[in-house]
């Protein structure tokens, strides 16, 4: 054990020297202070004061157990709530049930019963009562921190019912108003519960069986995490985790990051998942619900487990909110959408994917903190080893071994590991489909005869936005351009769940001149795909010559700072929303086409916190590591590298268009689209995930791995990222166990463990 202790001691000492005083400075009365006090070692007495939802709610035990696990022995809980009570009762009993206990924190909820008609408590009285309760507590305990709660909507209690809640939302607004004006913490659970109700009454009733009181599942899914957020558990976790040196730190919020963290935990390692995003799942939970599958036989381990959990979810009748299960006839890519033989399902809704990932993380008890890597020196190294990372909020986390499971490769780049972007020349690796691809430019192409100029057929008027001049580049010649990005849109044409798309701010019809000219040239469809996923929704991807890909507008993204990446992502969002609005509304679009697209909008029950729009742009490629082993076209087609398999890929080599140019005939053409078969599944060499040992000896890169542009076009699929994430964590765990660099682990031992965990390394 001595070598491990020395590694931990080295990391801990180095981090201690790097941490500046502001990382530990106490905060003022902010929303994260309560949990932060626990994280910093303070003991708190917490009183819960409210109705039956607090007296008997499953969230009470869950929140106690959750905080006890995080900060053992630091919170004393006293629940003085009363079933069927309201704020009149709250005033009468506040001294006996709250003040006499001299609490540090009080959690209050009465609005749900104040709205009961038979209690006859008006909105003004409810507000007055709540203010008096707060005043009494503050007078008796001046240092107290108070949390107000809104709770869930109520079903099945119509007017005339003894428990009818009149204008419940207005009573919740009273709570919100008082919290804001009195500078109190607010746990607005009503908003979170409304999102559940938007997914249909059947789902709501499963979580709230009697229409009023959430069950344990409902509390676990909605009430408890909402309150934890209010208490500042995320920020407190970030502070708390700084005190520890972990075996493995996984950086990323992608599907591959999740499988890596879970695998490390299952192998008994002290792991920390640092997600730069406030959500988990990457593209899989942000619109890519029509899985890019290839050969389903290659999907094993945690990747297959995820799709099996999706299958189980949609086997429940109440999962089918907006359509009957029997009416779903969706087809997946290369397999049935729902495969009863293998008990897997390959199409799903975004919120279902995110919930599934969270359940897997919670079951594995993987600690998660949220923070973005500081791109200015945020990777802390000593020699060839990373010892810690610093996030933009100035938190520092240490570990023995690190995994970069981001789409961008920021940790890899920050560690000084060699990488590339763009397209290599065919000559570099002896390929045939890399570099410039004018000759293959036949798919997803602009209709013939579309003028590239602002004034048709007038070169002196200048080129339309996004079009480059004619080129004399030979096919196969490399450049620094990358394939186009887009958002995988989730759409619905169901009025009950549809949010209409409005004209984006800053919309200019001139930006869509190519759309109008393509229509005039005969294009009548294929402006975006409408692949079906459950509950009358779509995964809508790019298709055709003018579609959702914002061609040529992403070149700076891989190496850009966060603010520039955000501007690029927002420009892509506005292009796609503007495209739909144009097809639905613009008078230059023929009426029959306007009618065809008119019914499509955004699902009300997806991404409510982001205007019902996906949060993750589709980063089809960014940085790619330059390791001792580079996977190229020959590795895929000729099956080289099989003896060192980390898992398998099988999807075609798929590069979207890279640029839009003036073609040889003087008209607009797209360039860069390649869609070629790999002629069957292939093994992915695990060494492509390992940096050169001289550059970094304790980092594994499963997503921005070492591959040529065209080979990466096949590897870059979400099921494969999950496979490689699991393999990366297995390798990292062995590195910790054996006190060796990641480059020196015996492959056969790695392969044996991967097979034991049901990974598929080769097919006959």
C-alpha cells in the first residue's frame, strides 16, 4: 500500500500548495450556505414545519439520509409538522414547535393547505400568516436560516370535494413573493412537479397515487433533489470533495463519462465525476434518441445495460403518455426500435435518457460535482502526471488517475497532450476518404443550378452568407476544417404537448436565401428528418443540402474559450429555429410546404429550463489526440488493431459536410459528406485512448481518442462512447491497483476483466 499512499500524499500536498485562500472563504447569506456549513464541519439543528406533506412525506427521510451520507453526524432533525394543518395553526404553534428548539435552519410549507376552500384562508391572509411565522422565528432565533417550500399540484379533488385546492398556483406565488422580499431560501418544488404533470396525468399519478401526497419514488425523483439544490448541496459537494484525493477523476458529463464513473465505482475505486454541464448524458439526453447503432451485437457492458433500462421503462404502461404503446411503430437504425428478443430499446425521449443516467449514477453512489475546467492553467501537473484540476469557480480536485470524457478534450489539451483538428491528407495514413472530398460530394447536396451570389448570377454582388469561393484543391488534400454541427431537435406535432416556434430574435430572411432558391430549384422536402421516438416526438437530424447543419460555422469551436463556444452554439440554435419558422411562415415558401411543416413545434415536457430546446450542441468532432497509435480508415476497413480491442464499432464512416462552396459549374455545392461502410464491425485499439507516455502517464481519453478524421466519423457514436468510457475506467482502476502508468498495464488482464463485465471485444 505504500506506493499508493505516496501517490495520494503527493497529489494532496501539491493541491494544498496550489489552493489559494479564496477557495475556502466563507460565503454570505447565499442559497448554498446551508449545505456549505455542513460541508465545512458545522453541526446544524434543522426543524421541519408544515402539513402532512412534511409530516409524512418520504422526502423527509430521504433528505436526512442523503445529508447524513454526505456529512455524517452533522445534522439533527426535528419534524414538528402536522397533518391537515394550515398557516393559522402555524402561527398558533410556532413558539412551541419551532422557536423553543432554537434551530439553525427551519423548512416551512403551508401553502398547499392554505388553498383548501374549507379553511377559508384568503391569499392576503396566507401572505400575512407566512410573514408572521417568519417574523416570530427570526425574533426568537435571530441567526436562523429559513427555507420556504412550494409543493406539488393536486389532482382528483374537484370543486365541492372536501380537499379542493382553489387557485393553488396563486398561493404558491405568495410563497415566492415572501421568499424574495424577505431574502429567504425558496425550494420551488411546484415548478419541478409541473414538469412531471406536463408529461401526462398517468405519470403524475404513479408518483402521486392519491393526487396529493407524493410516494417514495416521487419524492426521490422530484422533491428531494429540488430541496437539495435549494440547500446548495451541489456547491457544498464541490467544497467537500476538495478535501479528498480520489483514485480516479472523470471529467465530463457525456454518456461515456457516466459509464466510466460507474465502472470505476463498481471496481471499488474512490471516484469523482466532475461534469462541466448542469445535466448528465451529453447528446444521448439532449435529442439524440434515435440511436446511431450499426451492428447491435457489438454493444455490451454498461452501454447495453443503459438500453436495457430504456426497454424496461417503456415496458410500463404509464410511460406512454401521448400515445398508446401499441401504436408506436418506430424503427431503429439497424435493429427494431424496441427489441423484445434482446430486451433492448434504441429509441427514447431525452428526459427518459437523462433520468436513466441519473438513476444509474445514484445507484452506484458516484459523487458528482459540477464545474468547468479553467482553460487558463486549470490542469495541475508534476512531471508527466496530472495531480489535480482547477475549475472556473476556483475549486480544485485531486486524483491519482484522470479520464477526459468530454466531446472537446479540454482536460487532454490542458495537460499538454498532442492533438489535432480538421482533416488529414489521404497520404498521411494511406487512406482514400480523408481530406477534401469534391468527387464524393453527391449526398446531402444542394439542388442543381442554385446561384451562390447575393444577386443571382452576378458575381460582383458577392457571395451569400456561408459560401466560400471556388477551390482548386485536389481530392484527398488535408485542411483544418471540421464537419458541421447542429442540434438534434426534439419535435412534436401533438397540440396538447406542443410549444409553437416563434421567429428568433435577430431573424433575417436573407440568411435563408439558399432555402428559397433550393425550393425554386425543386426541393420539396428533406429540410430535416422526422425520425420517430416514443410519445409522438422526433429525433430531427440534418438531411438534404440545406438543413439543420450550419455548415462552416463551427471551425473555431474546438479550441475556443467558453464564451465563444456559447456564441457559436447560440448561432446554430437560431439558424435551426429560424429554418423551421421560415418553412412554416415565410411567403416565399410554397403554401403546400408551409402546411406540411406547420404542425411541428417543441415538446412542452422536454428541456423546460431551456425554452424546450436541447442544451447540448452536436459536437460531431473537435480535438483528436495524437497518440503512439492512430486509428485510421485501414483500421476499420481492413480490421487492423484487433488484438488490442477496447470494444467494437460498426457504424459507417460518416462525415457530414464540411464547407459550402462555388462548384466547378459556378453553382452552389456542399463539400465533405462521406458515408461509406466499414464492411462489418471492427475492434477499437485501446492504445488509441492513451497519450504518449512522455506527455502524460495517468490520463485516458476515450472520446477525443487518437483517430483520423474519417475513422472518427465511425467511432463517434454514443453507444461506442459508453463502451470506451467503461474500458477507460477499467484500465484506470488497474493502473491505481498496480501503481503503474496507464501505458504499462498488461492488455490480457484488461481484456479478461472487460469480458467478465460483458464487453464485446471481437465477433467471429
